[in-house]
C-alpha cells in the first residue's frame, strides 16, 4: 500500500465570473520514506497541492488516498483528526505561539490528540533533542533565532510521529547557513524513516531531496529522482544544483 | 473526544490572555463587575433590612393584632360617615368579653393636653389612654411604682404613668412616683415609671416623652367622635387566622354588617405585616434581578466585542491550531471557555466589590443595615449569571473562530 496515491486531482475556484483551475488533473504517488520536493512558480498550483496533501482543503474532484484511506470527501472534523495523526506541518514563518515556551509549542499537537497526552513531556523533550534544541527548552520564540524557531516548529511537526512531514518553504525566511542546518535536520529525519514533502521554489532546497515534482498550470510536468551517482550526498554545495539541472530540469 | 490536556491548556490560555491584556480585560469586564457588585450589594442591603425588620416584628410579638377603622374605598363616602366607621369603646368591650382567642386587649387613644409639672409647662403633649392589658400587649412593665390596674380604669382614677424621657422633659425628680402633675388642668398622681424602649422602627425614633392615663379618664378629654384603635394579643401566634376571623365576626355583628357587605374596619395580625413585608422584599429583589439582567446584557455586548477582536487578532494562531489538528469544536470550546473565564473573573471581582460595599453598609450608623450580607444563593446566582453571559455572548465570536478556513487563517496578516 502506497502512502499517498493521488488520482486526477482537480481544484477549481470561482472568482467572480472567472474560473481558476488551480489543479487540473494531478496524479501523484508517494512511497513511504520518500523525500520529495514539490516545485513550481507562483500560480503553478503547488500551494493548492500542498493544502490538499496536508488535508487542509478538499479537492473539487479526484481522489486522494492517504494510507489507503480516501480523505477527499471527509468533513472538517475528520480532516482535523487526520492532520493531527498523519501530518506534521512546517511553515515558512514558523507559526509558533509567542507566549509559550519552546516545550509548550512542541506539545501543541498533543492538546488535540486522542491519546498520548500523559507522556507529552518526555516526547516533546525527545523531539527537541532530535532537532538539537535540548538547551532551549524553556525559551520563548522571541528569545530564539530564526533557525532555532524553525527547529522548534520541526520538533512540533514530528511529535505525533506523522506519516508525512509537510514543509512549506521551510527555509524561505532563513539565511543560507541556517538553510543548510535545517535541511540537514530534514535529511537526518529522512534517514530515520520519515516521509518528507518540501514545497519550495528554490533549486538549492530541492537539490537536497531525493525526488522533484514540478508543477505548471495545475499539472505535473515532471516527476524525477535526483540521481545519486551524479550528485552524491554532498549537501549545500554547487554540485547539488548541478545534479538538479542534469536530473530534473533535463527531463522537462 | 477532547483530552484533559485540552481543558487544562484552554483554561490556562484563557487566564494568560486576561493577564496579557490586563487593562483591556478589566475594561471589558467592567460591565459585569458593576452589574454584579451593584446587585449583590442591593441584595445584601435588602437581606440585612429584612432580617432586621423581621426581628423587630417578632419583638413586637407575632401574636399581636391591630384593629382600626377603615372606610371602604369602593363605596360612596356618604354611606360611611365617620360616626359609623370609627371604632367605639363598646366594640372593644365586646371583643374583650366575647372573643375566645385573645388573651389581652386594649383600646388606645391619644389626646393632646397641656402638661404642667411645677413651673414647667408643655403645650399639646400627647397623652395616651390605655387599659391595664396594655402592659402585657406591649410587653412594657414599670421600672418603679406600679402598673395600671382594673380599679384605676373602672374608678376613673386620676393616675398616670410616665417614661424616663417625660421625667427629663418635665424636670421631675428621677424617682417621680408619688409626684403630682397637671394634665389638661386636672391633677394626676404619677403611680409608675415606664422604661423608655429604644424601639426604632424603620429608622423612626418612637421614644420620646410618653404619658399614659386610664382609658376611661382619657375618654373624658376627648370629643364625642374621637379616634381610637385597638390592639390585642392572641393566645398563641398560630391563632392568627382563626383569631382575626373571630374578631371580624364579632365586629360585624356589633356593627350589623350583613354577610357579603364590605367591612368598615380592618383587623390585621402582625403575621400579615410580616407576609406583606416579605412580599415587598421579594419584589425589590426581583427588580434588582432585572437590573442585573440589563447590566449583564450591556456587559455581555462588551464581552462579545472584545472576543471578536481577540478572534481576529489571533487568526493565524487559530489557523495553526487547526493545522495541527484542532477540530472546529475544539476551537469553539476554547473561545467559549475564554469568554466564560473572563466573565467569571469579572463576576468574582464584582462579588468582591459587592462584599466591600455590603461591609461598608453595615458601618453606616442608624441605617438599620448592620446585618447586611450577601446570601449564598446570591453568590451562586452571580456566578451562574456571569458564566451564562460568557456563554451567550461568547458564542458568536467562538462560532466565527471555529468556522475559519485554516488556509485563509494561516495566510491572514
């Protein structure tokens, strides 16, 4: 059973008299432990696709099977449950609650979970340790750097051991050195078995992934692995960019 | 279902929101605070007054009955001339002789007389004519000398009783028994001194110079159609209904009022007054309830307003909570809990203010409010109303928050 199976996904918005096809028949298969970048220029439909994959929105038509379960027709409450159990979000602007400590921010998903709230402390501490923030547990977001904030957000995203870690431009607000740090964390999580989807428009970020899906005008125009033999695993260097060009761009 | 952590964090969050926006929360809750404070203090004052008045009624005697003339309102005046309406001494005698349920009875009449003691002279002092039973009915005995006897009455003896205030006013020696004073030009012997009762009734000080003479003597000072009222003591307070019915029957018979005709007199047991007062107090309490209703309505609109502001300020937070798995119900509940918490804190502060005011009331001299306190039911009600206000007026903003689209909310600036 595939982790994600998307078939002929359509999303149509009506703005006044105009009809916008944000997604126009997307097919996508994602296996467990995939590390995927979804790319595309603005208006390509990548944000809409992310919202669909993240169960934040429902498609106009088509099916989305997550863990074999059809989530395309679920109600708001059911989708919330799915998000809580299956999906961890990482946002561009971190979205941490300003008055809560790093630990409390990380614990947030358990507030809405069915179980697991009893051992929230050790779990949250373990998640923070995993992102290397054991020494910042009781700091508030405004006492943390941008990279540290994003690491708190990642710890929050992985707390419920989600099926998918869904990151929307996770390095968009970070400098290049911090970007490398964050991407290294993603790589480590991936090596531990985490399925990761990164939505980005930056080639350097996409180069750290194993597979790149490109969208244009609401359609998948390419879906290719980044070849390991030509790129190796040297992250953050110019070689990554080169591999991307040879692999993904060359195909379209 | 929502886990305990949710409840804990929702309530903790509600308090931290109040704490983070202290002045805003205070201004918002002001309506609730003022409403609860004013209502609880009014109820406190009323409760104090009620217990005070009821004790006073009881000290007067729960088995006391008052009889006075009463011209029917719905009948033409000329059918009920004063001569027909006024109580007569024969009627008092009839009651004394025939009524089984009374233990003591006295007619009371007051006459303004010129009083002379030595070279001291007071015009128009009120002198009260009574039967000896008066001592028992009023529960007032003499501190020195002797009370009135039936011989004083039947022999129309020119004797009188005075109280301490009268002794002071008339510059009589402290032990006035055996002294003579002139009342309306006649010479009276003071046979006893009556204690001045500091009985304040509704703040009215009834203690002043008092002089009592036998009723039969007072009658001689009065014009032909003078006013008299009757006070009686029932054998027990339980006889209130039976006793008053019996007295009315005797009086109707004496006056020849046919069955079904309106009575030209009134017989009231003190029991009735207690009931009337309780009704009045309940009415005022209901009005106070109405006031709290209005002030909570006003306060509630403030709460709704600030909760709407809070929802729009925290749109991104709501979006995030939804993204990590908060269901619409969880968001609804969280904002409701916030509104209710805010109202309950307001109610608590209001109650504290109400208690302070109630305490202040007890310190006002002569205000009859020294027993003012907020009864438990008012405390419970204040909290229930506050929580209800939060629930009702928090509902709209909470629904708004719950219905937010997570994508839109996360995009909100």
